[in-house]
DNA sequence: CTGTATCCCCAGAGATACTG
DNA sequence: CAGTATCTCTGGGGATACAG
C-alpha cells in the first residue's frame, strides 16, 4: 500500500475511499448534514431506491467510522435520529465543493433533476429548532 | 430552508458517484492533477497494487467523462500521457478538501502509513520545497 | 511501453419478508 | 418505526497472460 516514492502520499486517500467510495455514503452524509437530524425512513425516502438493508449497512459503516451519531429513543413507536458527528460535519463540508462541482456539471450537461427533487419536503420544522448547521 | 442559498440537490450527486465512487478514480484524478502529465506505468507504480486492467478501465471511464485527456505519441516505444481536462481540474480542486480532511483524519487516527510516505514528520531536510505534499 | 483479453471471485447492492 | 435475516446476483476489481 505504501509507495516508496518521495512524491506523493495517497495513503490517507486510501483510507478515505473506503468511506466515500461507497455508493450511498456521500449521499447519506450530505442528507444528514443537510437535515441536522433525520430518521431512518426519512433517509430511505430521500434515497429513492435504497433498500433498508443497504441503508442500514452504510449507516452502520458510517457509525463505525465515527461520522454519524445514532440516537435512539425508547419509545413506541421507536424513533432513531441520525446526525453527523464532528468528523462527519467536516466531511460534509469537505464534500460540498464536490457537490457544487457536480451541480454545475450536471446543469451544463442536461439538468436532469428539475422539480422532482427540489420540492422535497425538507425541514420538518418540529418545534422551534430548525437551524441546520452545515447549511450556509 | 431549501431556498436558493442552502438547498442541496443530491441528484447531481447521483451522477457523480458513478465517477468518484470508483475505488481508484479519485486517486487517479489526484495523481494526474498533481503531476500535470503522467504516463500509464507511472500511474500504475504509484497506485501500488492496481492491475493494468483496472487502471485502463478507470482511465477509460474518466476519459469518457471528459475528466482526463489522453495524448498518445506514435513512437517506439509508445508513449501516452494523461492529463486533466478542464473539468478534471475542477474536480481535482473540488476533491482537495476531501483529501485534506482525509489527511487530517488519518493523522489523528492512526498513522497507518508511517515512515515511507509520511516523511515530513521526520527530518524536514532543509527548507527546500518538498514534493510530497499532496495538495498544497 | 501501453494496454487487451480472460477468468475468477467476492463484497456490495437489491428484493423481500419478518421481528422488536 | 427501525431495523434484521436471507438469498440472489451483478459487476467491479484482481491476477495473469498476451498483443500492438
């Protein structure tokens, strides 16, 4: 894994790709970062097409990496809220330029996501707390 | 809150993940971006462990996405130089924070690539410009 | 040197059903 | 609601050999 050359160290990247090179990881990080707190099913709805198993899988992986925080309430019905850890927030920040690049690239190409994903029902606005950090 | 300033549309990300979620794509983009021009075997050596098939595969994918430019010289022996397109450069820029995040995270976590490639800790060796900075 | 051509293999992603 | 439990199955990635 280590290249003995003196030029460039990609080792940290090798660590990172195990996180971000997961198909849904960045999406999920971004979604959670965008919402502050979000529940399992909310994530699943937003990621139209993901299966609970896959979502749980990625979620657990991200927890293991200390990127997201899982807070479960012992209620009926059960409620679990996912939020970003400090590390996760930093990752979310770091990923933002990427999203902007993708947006720009997408818009010049073909703007394939008009309407359908922009009218998502974000911000449940429960109570007074609706401040989403990470969202400038 | 999904207003102009802070709305994040994940749809473009769905397009992007097909690019960056490839195991080696970001690595290769970074490497090419770091070197300006680089040859097939040079990339392969830096990505210790990658097989020519995989590299060629990612490379072709990247070409298809107009992220890298392939310039082949009809020489003996043949020479091919890869460089970033304008889009690729932008991607490289967008990926930079990610790398920095990864570096930071790696260093606090567990120095998994100590010695061979993190030599900047050991004997800075004069104030001359070292080349092992990934992105400065 | 720069790739193709194969073959293999398993991790990851999907679907579905089920449980606490 | 929030996941697990299985099963499948594709395709990405690795290894090796070979070609232009």
